[in-house]
């Protein structure tokens, strides 16, 4: 789709709700003119029995902050919220509609603060008679059918990953390589509190590990793939409740389990002072990431144009070097440290406003075919 509005001026508000904060940004085209992370105290949040009850509170705090900064919301072109735990959908920018609002409000795929993003965006946009969007939520599902099989029909593999940052960085890497994202084969590795590694082919993520509580490398606070039989034994040992097992997998796994910290900077300081155990654990995490990258190289049948490392852990030069020494034979590796989710949300909206892409309709019509117990339904 050719862009016809590249010269037009757009001002967009983007909203990214987290568990204890709400990040907001106002962009003038590609330039961020205001950014703020609004912290919510435990006292503020404790008065709400669930996340959805925080809706009015968070919306009002956003509007109050914009008013305090003297930002005239009547000049906005669009509002975009972080996509939540929706139905599995293909990547892209989606206009908020009634079905989406219902799924966000009822927690279709679970309760998470990001579910508030589309709802708040829609409420603010409706009052201004402008469109509301979401971009690349974590439930983006572009898996090849063959990638869904796990070996246990009742447990198909799921696509839950850092879609927003993976897609944004993949586009940036393709642009820097002077190619279109849709023309490249890339392996994109997001390395944060959770780690996801995706095989990007022709603009689609055809395989990726489930970084929430599924498979893949261990991370600063998640266990990743663990020996299944031993996990079953642990579950039925009588020593743990369900929530205690889940904490071992998400929150207290990975670096937290081995080193009692999820802070990579602290780990590197320990290594610098001669802590050989910390060094071995740290390298084991890099080793598992490299192993997963090798796995995704086989998904792409060895035809890999680029390996991309991104996320907070990509700031660590020592850590990225540990990975690159194991994967450099596959393809060139580029590093884009950190993740700018507000910028990624704005870029998704701009592609629609500039008519470079059509806004997608939720849910995808082509997602009518579902997998249940490993079988198409």
C-alpha cells in the first residue's frame, strides 16, 4: 500500500499500562514531544479488587497529567494503547472495536494491566471523535501450523512473545539494511525479564518460544524449558501449592533461582569481582539463548539474513559477546539495546495514518481456524 499522507502532520497519544505504572507519550509525527512514566502507589491500587476496576483511576491520572503539562488533547490525531491478552491475531495495527473492548474487559486470555490500554485509548479517542488503535499485542500469532505441535495433543504450542518490540526492531534492522522487512529472514531475540526468540520470515513470525511460562531459554526471572518429568514429580511431591510452582517458573526462576537477583548489572559486577558461579550461570543463560537461535535458524532452513539482539540485556557487552561467539557462523548479528514501546506504538499508528498500511480488523477473519488438542477445528 502506497503512502499518500507522508507530508501530513500527526499528533498521537500512546498509552502503555504496566502493573504499577502507566507510561504515556505524545508524538509529533516521529518525534516524541512528551513522555512520562506515572507511578501508582500500592495504596492507590489496593483499593481496587482487580485490574479492570482501575480503569477510571488510570484514565483520569493520564488526563490530569496531560493537562498539567499544558498539552491540548483536542489537537490529537489518534490515541493508541498497548494491546492486551486478546484472541490470537496476526501482527499489525488494529482499530479498537466493540469485540476487542469486550475481550479486553472480560479478560479473554487472562487479566493483565495491558488490557486497559485499548479501553482507555478508546474512551479518550471517542470523546475527541478520533480513532483509537492497538499495535502488535503479545498474543500476535503468525505461527506456521507445523510449529504448533508439542507432542502432547492437549497442549499445543502457543505464540505469546514480545511482539511489539520484536516487530519494531525487525523493521528498524531491515530499514538500516536498506531492505523491506517483508523481504528478509531474521532471527530476533528479545532479552528482558523474559526472553523470546522469533523466526521472522516474509514479515511474519513463523515460530517463537512462549516466553510467558512456556519454553525457551531461562531468563532473569523465568525458568524457560525445564525437564517435564521432573517438573511433574515436583508438582505431585506434596511440597508445593500450584502458585508456588508457578513462581518457580515465572518470577522466581532463571537468574533469580540461581543467584537471587534478576539484575543483570549486579550479576556482571559479581563476575568482575571474581564470582565464578555467577559467571557460569550468566554464560549458561547466553548458551541457552544461542541454542534457541540455532533452533530458529533450522526453522528458516539456514537462510538467515540477520540475527538481531534487543531488550534490556542487550546493553551488556559481555553478555552479547557470549551469544555472538556461538551464533556468528549463522549470520551477521546486530544489537539494538533496550525497548522503546511508546515509539513502537506510535510507529504502528503512523503507518496507518500515512496510508502505508490498512488498519486490521479484530479478530482476524483468517484466524477462524483454531487448534484444539493439536487438531484443527
